C-alpha cells in the first residue's frame, strides 16, 4: 500500500447463501482512499453500502477480493488480528448508537480503550481525554448519565466521542444522522467534520443524507452492489 493510502479495496465481492441460491451483494468493487480524505458512499437501500463498510472495517470477511486497511490485509487476519487493527486504527459511528446501557456516557466513551494494555498513568491520560471529548461534544454535564437518560442526539454525540477516544486513523460512519431529527442531524454533521479536521482523521461514511454527502471531498454512488459513479469535489464545504 502506498504511504498516502489508508484504505485500498481490490476486486471485493460478497455473496450470501439464500434459499433460492447465492445472492451477491457486492461485485468486484475497487477503490482507494487517501490518508486524510473524506468519502461518502451513497445509493438506494439494498445496494451494498453497509456490507461494503463492514468489510472495509474488518467486521466481516469477503467472499473474494482484498481489503488493505492501515497497512494490514484484513482477509489474512484471524478475528483477534482484525480486532487489533480496529482497536489501534479505527473509529465507528453507527445509526443506532450502540451504547452499552449499563455504562454511563463517560464509561461508554472509554470502552475502546479497555482492550489496550496501559499503566495507571496512561489510563489517567485517557480519563482526561474522555473529559476533553465530552466537553467538545457539549456533554460535560451529562458524563454520569446512562443512555436511557439521554436523548437520541445526545447518545449519538457520546458515540462520536467514543469513536475518537483512541485517536483513530480512519473513522467509519454508517448513517450517523439516520435516527436524528433535522436539527440534531445538522449539529451532528458539523461535529463529525470539525472533529475529523481537528484530529486529522480519514472519513468514510454511508449516508442517505445528500447534505452530509456533499460535505465530503469524494462521493461513491452504488447501485446493485457496484460503483456507478465516482465524483470528487474540488472545494467541499
């Protein structure tokens, strides 16, 4: 992989068995993502967008083809190996938040660091970072609240802070505004891009939100598991 590429996808295919025969949801997909870039993946429901995102992040294995993420060939790694790559290099924001109900907002933010080995001194630095991120997403006063005590917009802000706690090289977002009203969606979009710029993180997101997609420097349009358009913005807002 070139030093300037964080993600490289080659001939990626994913097929699932069904009662009526094999169903191919991705067909020999190819693209690269440069370090620091922002990429939106758009297309109708069922076009393979979320499947592609999961394969790029090492959450599933392809039927064929390869994914190189942060220098690691994911299909050659076992689950522990892929988990290590995710823990060291990847942040996630999902449509349904995926917060742990028994943990406070602050504890949820710290979850990605629990798998890392660290001294008490380092853990203290992580605690400070969690407080910094809570402040950055406007939730300092909600640090000790549980997810059930938070609104949808607040839960998604906790999820965004959690995604940045391990200083990821790349952030994957799957419909990050899908469960939010228009005001909260607009605020979330601004937070995603401002944090992404501050932390110098590569951004790859799946979205139905045209305004969100237009904020990215590049848009891949999918239909029936294939890229049908690849456009770049000269000056994305």
